[in-house]
């Protein structure tokens, strides 16, 4: 087999395993080299995605991220090393991609994706790959893809489970068909809150990369209308069929969302001032001091049952965040007394504080930093997880 006139000799050597595949071949590899793919997020999913797509010969990779490398990233974000701590992620990523495959043009977007810049950024790319870990950006990415007619290769991970699909309103459902409304703020823990098995993002990212390569090369059957769920503990894959919702607010027959909106507000991350109550925060040291002084207060833990079994603060009461409103009567005696709420890092407890305040609890405090801060600054015998 001689080298194809479409490729330089060094490119033929690099991509020969692709060129040997009848389903892909020279035409598919040429399409890969001509494709422009945008990766949203350079974290757990974005790192292996960038490596596999660059190695495959995707011609242009755009990277959207404004974060810097942190030591806690190194357990799963495999583009980075200890020496990179404190450096912008996408700058490190570009260096690694350049070293891996000089054929790839890397475009850096060191910004937070917003309603003001999403359409302009997305417009320069053929395929959008969502590797984010927050709901506002997921809804924003979905809506922008629907409006621009672009495929959205979606993936998410948490703890030991991940999922992936391809949303494309031209061929099937979009993200809003599956999730019309976001969950209440704080109900679904972030990876920082709930943890994530280090190898899990690699598995999900490989699925996303495979789908992106198939889309770019025009081969195979994409995951349109199919959600692939992976359970690492059981080593089990489950496929769920998804259907396009005729009443979807973005891709339905009569869409009500025809332009990008305030996604922070839509997901409850920020609200109008009149809808929120200012909640005072207490440090772990403050709460420990209150205990030492014999101050009468209830310490309410709003984590999940398995988290409570792993680590707990002595004499705390467990009511998971999702049950706070319906079980508020169980702590009604504390409506006019001090109530300190905590979770893992302080995010879910902040949401619980708002719920309790709306139910008439008058002296609600959030434990800043949650049980993790308690373990670090007050009682090291409480396990960190």
C-alpha cells in the first residue's frame, strides 16, 4: 500500500492505522483533518478528549476554559503534572497537544462561556463537545447548538457513574428534551462535593471522542436518541432510548426559547434579590466555639446517607437536601432557635438554608466549607473523602 497523494509522508506514517480501515480510509482521515471541534472544559473529560482527538488528526481543536491547574485535578486530569499547578489549563493543554500532533491547530478561548459569547465562539466550529460539570453551561451549550444547527457530544461523570450521548435537534432529541428543567440548586452534588473515581472521566471521554470522530469522518451510527450509561463499580453499560419532545421549549414544534437566556438565573444559581434571603456563614472554628460555650443550636447535615455513613460530625442530625422541605416538621422546634446547616463543602447546605428560610426558620447559618473544613481545622479524626 503506497502513500496517498492526500497526505504528506509523515502524515501517512502517523495515520496509517486509520488509512487501513475500509470504513474510514483516506476520505475519512481527510475529513478529520478538515474538521473543527470545540471542547468546552479542559477538566476530567476535556483532558482525554483533547488527547484522543488530537491523536486522531482532528484539524482544529478549540478549548474553552478559564481555570488554572489545581493539585486536586491531578487524580484524573491527565494532561497536567505537578509542575503545572497554578498554570492556566488551556495553555498547558496546547503545549501537550502541540507535542502530540503538530498537524492540529489549537485555538484557546480563556473565557467563561456566556450568552453573550457562545454563539460567536460556537459558530467557528463544526462539532461541539460538552465536558462541563455545571447545569448553566450545559443548558447554554445545548441551546446554542440547537440554534446553530450543530451536534452536541455530551458527557457527564459523578462518583462511579457516567453517561454520554449525542444531542442534535436535526436528528433527534436535545438536552432539554431529556431535562426540561434543571434540578434545584445544590440537589445534585458537583464532583468536588460527591467525588469521582479518577479513571471514570477517561472512559466517558473515550465514548465522546469516538462519537466526535464518527461525526467528523461521516462513519457509523451516532448516539442520536440513545443515552449510554456506565457504572464503573459493576462494569456495566446500559442504553436508554430517548425521544424528541414535540413540546420542547428549544427544539420543539413551537419553541418558546428562541434566543440565549440568563442561564445562571434559569438554573437558580443566582436569583433576584427579593427572592433570596441573606444567610450568614459560620466557620468550622466558630461552630466548634459555640459548642464549647454550650450554645444551644441544631447541627443539620444535608448530605446523603452514604456520605453520612462515611464521615459525620458528632451529634449532627441528618436530613438529605432533597428531603428538607418535606421533613421540615421534624425540626419545627428549631424555627426560632439557632440552626447550623452543613454538607460536604458548603454548596448544598447553602441551598438548604434558603429552603429553611423560606419555610420560616429565623436563625439559619451555613457552615462554610462543610464537613471538609471541620476535618481540616477542628477534628482531624473525621475522615475526609
